């Protein structure tokens, strides 16, 4: 037990706890919070931060999928449509990263730039989700099931690329677009389907990063050691903090961090 505790870095554990608590409060995926924190604050190589965070997210969301599945809150048809696009897109993206080398300067610039834009896009979806949904309601209402299925697969492919490069996108962006595509579906099933899809996507992408050598296992253990109690505490107190306070604060933070990474 003593030897195990020696591998735990208290700073990473504290960061895992803070991010876990924020995720519990807001429901937004840890990728949009943890990855930039590792890159900007701790100076972790972008590829290592992304790869480690992907496995961190995949392991965390397994329990969420089990709960949603037990409650019948997953539409497996939607999940399959997303995976049809995301799995091959993630595989191709990981192949490209392996081909060009994750330690190369070009790969690092590509990862940080994609991460920055993904954070800004996440911030926009958080702030303007209602307006976005209202503005496209008429367009998506006129689409038939085949068109919706095709658009869902395109969304999956887009998320596959974004998540594999930056670990960001499966949460806020995915849910927002699914709400546009399936306006009559209950929100809880949208969220459950998105979480269920995020599990294979993040685990496949994380395994790919492990294969190309961009996962830090000691870092992963330290983060999980803090995030598990953090998520539990954040979820417990989530109802006591108004969403109108948390959402703009989180969106503003993501926008500032995204801008710093892009510029």
C-alpha cells in the first residue's frame, strides 16, 4: 500500500478532484477541462495529455453507461449510427498521428490548435444551446429518417476526429447536435445515448494513443484517485448551484483557454 501511494502525485490528484467536482456540477465532459489543464499548467506534452485523458474519460463513463442502460435511457440505434462514423474516423486519425509522429513539432501544433478550437466550439454550444436549437428546428423537422441517420453518422465521424486529436467534443457538442437531429427524443435518452457512444470512442482512441506511446499510466492513476471522490461530491451538491451561474462561468473559462491555445 505504501509503494502504491508513492506513485500518486498529490498535484495531479488535486486537479483530478477539482475537475471531477466541476464535471459533477455541470455534466460537461472532463476532456474540455482536464486536457488543457495538463497542457497549460503542468506542461504535459499535448499528445500525452490527450491520450491519458481519453482513457480517463472512457473508464469514468463506463459506470454512467451502465446506469443509463439499466434505466432504459439509451437509444442503441442512435449509438450505432454515431459509432458507424466515429470508429473508422478515430482509427484513421490515430493512424495519421502515428504516421507523422506524435512527438513531432507539427503533430504538437495540430493537437494544440485542434484542442483550442474544440474548446471554443464547446463554449459556444454551452452558451447558445437554446438559440442554436431554435434556429435549426424547421430544417431538421423536414428531414426523413435516412437523412437523419446519415447526418448522425457524419456527426459521429466529426466527433471521432475531434476526440482522437483533442479528447474534446463528445459531451457538449455531441449532445447539442443530437438534440437538433432528434428533437422529439427525451433529453435523458439523448444524454444516455451520447455517453454510451463516448465509451467505445474514448477507449478506442485511448488504446490507439497507448499503442503509439502517448499514455502516462502513473498520471492516469493519480487523476482517477482524485476524480472519483470529486465527481461524487460535485454530483451531490449540483442541485444547490444555479445552472445560470455555472454555465456562463464554465463557457467563459473554456473560451479563454481555447483562445490561448489557438493564438
